């Protein structure tokens, strides 16, 4: 071998040795940006990943999870839309973790450590301005069917408040399938028969049955699912809670093999200024479907047509155990564009997808939600592949909802925006 080649190979080997990643210099920033939000005390991650001592015992498992893209959970197809809350690791980050583990997972020089990321104890949002919740824990018996529970929670607000951030925190996430929190306007008659603070099951049978359990025309403040993040909007955006409003918590509990109880809290951070835009959560859904036994790719569509100007902010797909894939399509005079595509829907990780560049919606534009269901024996989560499946509240039944957030002129209320009432031009102050 020529001397020049030997020197070149030796230099390459020395460079490779010198460039072996360490935790303090190379891996810790990835843990901070991609993992620590969930992997810390009191959060959904099964183990903390806040320090080298936390991470080192799990090094090989972390390598396996990130190389297969099992973690961090993110399911949006990159070919359709870009999202500001994209949790997926870049290939460079994956390669860095892989090389670090293969090198023996060294800690490295302590001088390379960053200042620890700080969190508000008990919250993923800054310290809430208002915390409300269940006055007592709700028992969740083992191996039981539990109807949707509704709780009326007075806010005690004496004046209108604009909410810029909101987070729901169950005390036992293992049994909380989802929470939908509605803002009950003080003029609304919805569920007035319920005693505040007491879990309540609306009558769903007979001539006096309730058919308005989906909110009774009231706005949604927040939707919680395990693994999803709090709602945080721009400083100029917020949701309105009118003075005297109650929150109505729709609680879907799914029991486990042991008795437990849950006492959910809701924290809110109020806007520091009057917002320019009002956020509303809407849905393109379908509750009239029937999924045949054995069908491994049953398509269920739903749609929403815009009646007034809005800015499309984010998407939140929702299905149950037979959910396979999901897409959101924007339909205009120019054709159809897929703006979100989830090729592998995961019932255990129901995520919000926030558009990197929000989209301007004009009257007549249509947003189509499409859910695909696998009701075959090949679906390991399928409760019964021989059953014809229709809409239902329980996890062994099905739903197809494409929730989405829009921003509208804050001078609109829900009614005027739905009715396509026009606003006068804004005046310069």
C-alpha cells in the first residue's frame, strides 16, 4: 500500500474516532427537543429521559425505537403538508443516536452540557391563570363498561376571558380515552338538569332521550387524548369564555384490569391583550356508516363547507380500534388537494397536526375528512372481525371525525360566522 494511502486511511480513522458522538455534546440536545416533553416525571413517557443517568440504561432501546421511527410518535406523511409541531426525528438525529449507542454511549465532557430544560411543575403550559376540575375523583372499576360521563364545572368568571393556552390533566391517564371540554354559554339550556360537579349520564333512550350530547351548539374549548399536547395559540389568537359560563367535561373512561379513579383538572392561561383572531374547533364527520365484517379497507367520508372567511390552523383525526388510515382533503374549484395523510393511524397516539403555514379559506371551499377502517382478522386490535360496525361511543364501536381548528376575525361570534354575516372594515386606531 502506498504511503499516501496509509496516511489517508490513518487520518480517516483518527477523524472517525474524534467524531464519535457523546451524550453531553450531541445526544442531549436531541433529548431536549424531541423527548423530554413526555419523558419526565408526571408525564406520559414510561421513564424520565432528563439526564445522562436517566438515558444510559435505555440506550439500546432508544436506538431501536428511533431507528424504526416508533418514537417519537408522528404519523403524517411528509409528502402531504408540513406541520409546525412535527415530532419526527431527522435522519441526522437518528444517525447521531445510533452512532452514539454503537460507540458505547459515552457521556462526554461535562463542559459540553446544556442548561437543563425547565418546566412548570405539573403542567406543560406556563403557570395557569385559572385551574378548575372535578371536585372529587371518579371511580373506574376494573373490567367494566362505563358510559360517557358529563360533569358541569362552573368557571366562576365574572367577566369575559380570552383563553390563549389550555391543558387538561387526568390524574390517571391509563383509563382516560378522551376528554372533550365544552364552553357552556350562560344562555344555553344544555344539560341544565345536571348538578354541577357530579358525574352525569344523559338519558339516551325513550321519547325524552337527549340527542344533543355532542355539545348542544356550544363551542369546544379543548380535546384531550393521551400523548397529545396542550392547545397553545399565537398571542393574537384565543378562544372566548363568556362571563358566567360553565365548562362541560365529556369524559370517556376505558377500564383496565385494576380498580382506579381519576380526578381531571383543566388549566388555562388568559390572553394578555384583546385578540385579533378567535379560534374555533369544528369537525368534518360521519355517524351514518356501516363497516361490513372482514372488510380490511372500508372508506368513510365526511365534509365541511366554509360559509365565511377563515384561516385553517390544524387537524385532529379521531377513530377507534378499527381505524387504519386517515386523510384531510381540501376541495376547491381548482380540484382536490390532500393536506394531511396519515397512512398508519394509531388509536393509542391520537395527535394534532398544526399547519406550518395556515391556509386561507374562502366561502364555498370544502374540507373533506376520510377515515379508512380495517375490520378484518388481520387487525390485531379488532374486537370482533365478524361484526358489522356502526357509530358508537365505546372503543369497540367506531367513530369518524376530522376535527380542525380555524382562526376567524375576533369580532365574529359563532352565530354570525356560521350565517356568513359580513363585518365592516377594520378602522385604524
